[in-house]
């Protein structure tokens, strides 16, 4: 089975009878395409129930493809089709830039020869279903679609064979079980809290979202009978107005430092994943975070987010390979509250579009709002006229993830916004950089320019700088090094330094970016430039760099940068481009390194041994790496802390691993390792191994993965194995 990769931390509790009914309808019944609709109110658990079938073992063996997409009240057909194709692993490259018709045709061709299961989540209107239904071929293979909606009309309209399922409320026993899991995790509820805990659970009227929000409140008070009884009494006979009332109560219960962070989610679109790195940079720019001498602001932001998640106000949608939260989402009810409260408090306002004015205008009836966020929906913003130059923050959004607006005279337009701190134009292509805004702390833009103007030095308060350019690198001026407050820099496709000699100073002063934590990505063609950059950014925690055109270097010149001075570096990715052969390389890494990715790089035995000795390394990804003689021997005690090993398109045939290596390995991913003979037998003995993925490898490798699974399960250890052709 091919399945979606977007796993969340959500876990279904209860509804065993409903699951059985739906499972029987999915794997049994007619061979005709059928739609199983789940109808229920907001917060009733429709999405969690539907997504539970993605990881269901019975479903996994029955369907060839499992994919999903999620509607919002405002959506684009292209994004829905793109979402399904992506999660179905269609193999189509660069599909985000294709038209809806091309995507629809590709989806039909992908699904036609397969028995597929699709989850179409949160459909708001009949027209929304019509936008997709013709893409789902009927080949009489027993394919199924799970559709979730709040509207009976939609479920009835989409019906093929099976009658819509009206999701019942949770039973009292299920409500209590869910509350316990959310408050105590795997631990047992103390006896003195059971009676009052059950009373609280029952007052939630069987609505899962209400139970989850109440659990968030309970986790923040003392676990004593007195405190819980006080909480129960505050609810009266039942939780009034359901989840909506609880969202307000949960907000009021937040410490002041978290209230602004929570309301800031009103700046984002409904049903969209939110990048945690972006959210962190915005919170920092808005000065929502309290300084802590023992922690940097990025770590403080992570603590704040975890607190909001612990209160069940925010949902995790993705984790990175080290387990950190990579993306999150806010439930529709929470988002509605945030928008209403933000408007009421003059905190943030979504601007209304006057579509009949010429030039187009975005206006606010209450100009005292300091933060303005709106959706441009592919408008040509070249003549955009703002009405509120008082704004501290302006954030642009797009309905489609693949769409961009354009803005001419950007520097002139925003020149009037003297107090602007945040300018998020990540979905807007601008023709100039607004470098007159010396209060600016956050700037994200798309550009067609191949260089940043030297006047960027005027943005001396800048903390976050994000530049996207399609089709090439971007030149950074020497004045870039004067932006001493920078914390996060992301230049897509690579940043080049304008001065070939990369001088150590500008205007005779030694310049360092001591606050810079993330730099992605640097395009390097001379090693001495890289070493100077390292000296100027001593406190980096995350670095991505691209080395190119190294064939000009001397035969005895080291081809790998000296990085061991970056004592705080945790994540490193190094890519070599356009190099057929690389000479001597003395690998060196900071001891604190936790995640390492090497691409297109030869690894002789002595250098792979250097990596193996990194005592804190948890993630290793090797892509298009050549092993000497196509062999790799892993010795005793090597890679002692590694949790994830990902090998992709390697020149590797023989792989030997000692039984005393990879002590803590949890996940093994092999992709495109065409010459690899087998996975070593020693992997059968790894006590922590939980997951093996094999894609585009030989059948012998796939068979060895199956043997490891059988052996481990024989020992009583669960090991999930996924094999893709």
C-alpha cells in the first residue's frame, strides 16, 4: 500500500463499533466505487476517525493506494489535487506548478489501475464535491472514498451505495477514557480523582473537542480533589455552548505571555499547516517572547508552543527526523475564536477586499489595528493602495499554495509604513526591496532579482530575512554583514557573496553575526570564503551549504570546510554540485551535531569512521554518496546514539554491520540503493528498531526487510515494514 506521510499525534479513542462498521464497508460490499460519508458537528471527531484507517493493518493490506486531502471554506482545486497526488506518491515531479486540468488527468491515470482509498476531509458544499468527483475513476476494483462533512446535504449528494453515517456522541465510558488519556497519558488516574473526573467528563456531552479542551485546563491545575471539584462546579450542569465556550475559557486561563502567541494564529489561513520555524520567527519579531538568560529565544518559542499544544489548543501535524515539532495546525473553532478576539482587541484584522475599486484597495473600518493580514488570491497588486500607514505588521496570504501575486513599486508603497516591524511577502513577487523601513524585524519576499541591494544595511533591526527566487542564486552584498541582529536567514537556491575576496571587514570594522542561528543555504565555490563565513557566524545551530565548481582547486587542498569551531551547530546539510570527483577530504564536525545530511560526496572508510564517532548524532542521511569499493563496514560501538539512518541512491553493494553497532536505531530508510545485496542480519537483533522503509531497491533487499520483521515479531517486538516499488 502507498500511504500518506502526514502523520499527526492524534489518536482515536472509543468509537469501536463505528470503526467496525466503516471497516466492513471499506473492505467488503460492492466492487463498485463507494463513498462512505461521516456526518457530524464541529469537534465531534470526524477527522480523527477517518484518518485512523490510514494506519489500520487490515486496510493497509486491502488497498493499493491510500491518500487524502482537506477542504477549507476557501480552497483551490489545484491545491486539493496536488494534496492527493502528493500523498499518493504519484512520482510526478514539479506538480505544484501544473494546471488543475493536468493534475486531474494525472490523478485519474494514477488511480485507474489501483484499488484506492481516499479520505476527503471537511467538505463544506456540494460544489466543492463536484470539483473533485470526476477525478475518481470507476474501475470496479472495490475502491472507496471516506468523506467527512458537517452538512447532511453534502453527504446525501455524494452517496453512491452506502448510507451516510451520523457520528454519535461519545459514550460516558469513552468520554472518561479520553479525558484520562489526555490528562495522565499512560499513567493511571489516582483513585481520589476518579469520581470528580468522571463527572467532569460527563458534563462535556460526549463531544471529543470539548473533552480535549477540558483536559488541557486540568493539566494546568493541581491534581487534587479540591482543585478538580472547583473546576467541575464552574461548569454548572453541563459545559455551556459546547466547545466554543471552552475555547474562551481556555484562552482566559492562559498566562499573559501566551495570549498574544495564541491570537497570532488568526494571521494564518484555515486548515493550513503552519511552519514552526516561520511561526517562531514571527513571534520573535513581534516581541511576544520573554528573555530568559538560560535559553535563547528560539528555545523559549518552542516551550511556548509546547504549552499551547499541551493545553490542546494547537495540533501537531509534522515532526522532523529528530522528533521536534516541524508543523502545526489550529482547529477551525479555535481559529474562529482567534479572529473574533483579535479583531475585538484591535490585535489583528483580516482586511476586506473592495473588488469594485480601481485601483484595488484593502481597507479597515477601524484603522487602529496594528496588524493586518489578508489573502491576495492572485491579485495583481502593482497598484495596491493601503489605507492604514500606522500598521506594525502586514502579512500576505494566498488561497493556493502554488500561487503568487505580484507587486510593482513595493519600495515606494511601503515607504509610508514607518513603524512596520513585520512584512511577510513570501507569496508576493516584488520588483524592489523596501530598505527604508529601519524598524523592520521580519522580511520575507519573492523576487526576480539576482541580487540584494547594498542598502539592505538600512534594515539594522532585521532579525529574519527570507528570500525566494525561482531559477538561480541570489548575490548578497558585503553590507549584509552589518545586520548584526539577524537570527534566521533563508535564501532559496543559495546565497552567493558579492565580493570574491570576501573581506574580513567592511569599513575597517570586524563584523560578526553573533545572533544568527539558522543560515540556509550558502552557495560556495571557494573554500576560504566558507571558512571566513564560519568565523563570522560562530553561534549557528542550523546550516545548509552547497559546494560547486570545486574542480579548480588544487589536488592537495581540503574539499571539506573546517566546521568544528561551530560548537552550537546541531543540524548540517552539505551538498556538492557539478563535481565528478572530489580529492582529499578531512571531515570534521562539531561534537554537538545531532543531524547530518551529506549529498553527492565520496566516503572512504576513514571518513565514515569520523562520522560514526559523533557521540550526539541522532540522524544521518546519505544521498548519492559513493563508498570505496562499494563496501561499508560498521564496527562495534559505532553510531551509538543514531535513531534514524536514511540511505538514498548510494553506490553500495556489500554492507556489514556488527551486532554491537546502531544500539538505538529506530528507523531505517533505503531508497534507490539498486546495488545493495541485502540488509545485514544484525538488524534483527536491534532492540529499538521500529520501522523499515524500502523503496526502489532489489527484491533481495525487500525480502531481507520482511525477514527482519518476522524475526522481530517472533521476539515480541513490533516492526513496521513498508515496501514501495
